C-alpha cells in the first residue's frame, strides 16, 4: 500500500472515530435509576448509625458527638473505589439541628 493510500486510510479511521464520539456525546443521557443503597455500598464502620428506609431508597447517617458512620462502594471504578467516613467535629456540633 502506498504512503498516500495509508494516509487516506488513517484519515478515514480518525474521522470515523470522531464521528462515533460525537454521536455518543449527542445521545440523550440515560435517566437516573433509583437503586437501593445496599446494592452498591457496604458499611465500613458505624453500621448501626446507617439507617435505611423505603427498601434502601432513602439512607440516613446518624451522627452525634461521639460517633459517626462510614461506607464504601462494593464495586471498583476505573481508578479505585468510593468510600466516605463522616464524624461531626465537636466545635461545629452545636450548628446541627435535629429534625
């Protein structure tokens, strides 16, 4: 294959990739789906401070002066996993209001 033909093939390949990428970006985003908390997350500490309602569709972390709660993703993502540990700082606790 001549170098001119090779350049044409490379150009068409790049053009096709850009066209497909543009089509994917222009596609209508998927609607969010309600998934129970326990399907994707696991309590890492303070499990008794993680309360779930409505079949896990609503989750609350119960925080007070001494205790917090933590959870992490069950699955991994491209570069790791998601985790969170939360505890109220005593100096800021007075700003929290009970419902």
